[in-house]
C-alpha cells in the first residue's frame, strides 16, 4: 500500500480502518508516535459501546512499532492520573482495557492493577457493571474464574438480604455469560467440576452458585408471567399499559413554561425524558383511531416543543396520512424539530415525502439539511433514484455536521428495497466514509456477498479494528469454496 499522509493516518485511527495498521508496519516508529499515542490515550471510536474496546487493536500496533518502552510508561502514567476507583468515561475505559492488554502480555504491574481495580469496585456502591474479570480469567484461567466468583459470593453475603436484589441481577446475567465463555475456553466439564469441588470447601463460591440458581429460577418465572398466549393478547396488554390518547391529553394539559424551546437538543429532567419515551412505545401499539388522534393534536398545537415530543409517537409507526403542513416543518430553523420530523417521515412511504426529499437533495447551492433528504425518504425512494444518490455522494462536499452514521443506515435500508449492482459504488463509498466499525461490518459483508470487494479492501480488512470484519476477510481470502 502507499504510505498515508498524517491526516489520512489520523482518520484511519479514528475509524479503526486496517490501513492504520498497514501504515504502522511500513513506517519508522518515530513517524507514528504522536498520533498512535493520542489514539491510545483518547477513545476515538464513534460509539465505543457498540464497537467494543479497541485496546487489542491498538496494543497490536504498539507491538508492531517495537517501541513499547516509549508507549508503556506514558499509557500507565495517564491511566493512574485519571482512573482511581471508577471508570467514568470512554477514555478511562480504553486506558483500563490497555492495562488489561499489558497484563495479559506479562506485565506484573498491570496484572496487580487489574486485580486491585477489580476488588476495589466491590467497595463502592454497585452500579451494575464490573471490569477486569475477563482479564483475570484470561491470565489465570480456572483459578482466575474461581477468584472472580468468590469475590461475587463475598459481596452477596455482605450486601444482599434474602438472596434477592433486583439491582444486582444485571450483574448476575453478565457473570453468567462470563462462566459460559470460560466453559468454551477450558471445557464445560472442567469448569463445572472445579465449581462443584470448590463449593464444598469455599463458602463464598457456594453462596454465589446458590444465588445464581435462585436468580435463574426467578428469571424463568418472570418470563412465563410475561408471555402472552397470542399476538393479539400482547397487543391488548401493551395498549392498556401505554394508553396513547391519555398520554397525549395529559401532556398537552401540562404547564410547559419551565422548559426552554431552542435549537439545541432538549436537556430535561430524567422523568421528563422517560415520559417522552412512553409516546414511542404507546405509538407502536396504539389503535388506528388513537394514532389519528395523536397526529391531529400534533398538527394543531403551535408549541414547537410539544410538537417535537409528540412526534415520538411515530418513531416506529408509519404516519396514518401525510400532510403538507408536516412537510413544511422541515424548512423551519429548529434543528431538533426538523430532526424529529425527518425521523417520522423515514418510517412512512409516500410520494410527497419523496418529492420533498428530491427537491432538497437537488438544491444548488445545497440547503443546510440537503443530505437529510436521504433520511426523510428512506422508505419513499424509487429504484430510479439510486443513481442520483450515488452522484450526490461522489460529487458533493459532505458538511462536517452531517450524521453520516444515520445516512449510512438509511442507504443500507434502501439497498434492501432495491438490491443489485447499481448499489456497488454506494457501498464502496460507505466503506470509505462510515464512522462506525460496528456498522462497517454489514457493509463489508454486503461487498463480499455481491463480489464487489477488491483484493486491496480484503487485505485491509484483515487488520480492521473489528474482529468480525477480520474474520469475514479471512474466510473470503483463504476459505473460499471453489465454484464449478
């Protein structure tokens, strides 16, 4: 591959593209130091929760440089300056994951810190998540698993009463998955034998296993209670639990003087946000007459904040009808409202929506929200519009504020409606410009399934930060079944 410019290398690190690894391979260590260290000390992932930790990918590049004496002390120094008893943001989480990588690769200081941090979490108020257990198991195998479970058993004995605590159940589900992963690594019979043996002599392992069994029984019981015998019964129950018409009436009757209506995303108390979510759930299950009632109220109210929040009714439910009054809202200078209207229109198929979207996409000079037209008309485009979309993506300058991730989702959904070779260029564009490695996996799979991939892309995917993308590329390159 050609050597990247510094700006291209920075962009590749941000997106997690394999070309970043390729660049490190063929560059002098000092040339990549500043940018690679920055990527280690700061989480650059678009959505770390979806994409997972990039620590293994980053650590691999550190090893490639042969310059660990430079990176190690600086990563440890930043970690200890930021992370004390809790992980509070993505930067801190990535630093901890890098410490875990150092631990798994033989650093005694890192190993001691992983154990210290894991234990320290039990001294704080439980928040539903623990870090370090996977690394402890990876380092010390079954003995590491027993250490983790013993610590949980000790916590249960000291903090939980009557063997019940709903706040701890997410943690139990997480640890249950940890046990299953250990069984895959070391063998189910070996793990189960070790647990049974240790439970006979270790009080805390016994307490943990008993608590886990009680949790599983409660979970089964609740699941049976939640199950409806028919789809109609489920729908009726949801309508009773989330009565849309009542929500709309009480919401419009509220005093909203205390809420500010502006162009920014609405920052509101948690209970207020929760009420907004109720409209989404209620709209999904409401009867048609109640849906029409909600739409009438949206069109009648002049309060933009009320209108914006009521629109959540149609986030996962097509509009019963499309009114030009609704389309006209897209021209207002109110980012939050226009986003909400566009989100609603994207769930509906209608010629008026397509017409409005095409008018915006073709605007010259481009309107502020011109690329949002792809979102609005996701379900309204015709096959003949694909060529226009391709031309726009290739010839127009994409503004920095554009949500390329959402645009990418919509383009992939449009492809599902009109699959074929006319989408090849768009998917190559998505591979190059998509900000999220989790979503890039679907793009790569589509490229491979349609034989639109190139040797250069596949070679690059072998070094992608997403392990599933690496696996897709490996299968395509080395395990392709010959065709007759």
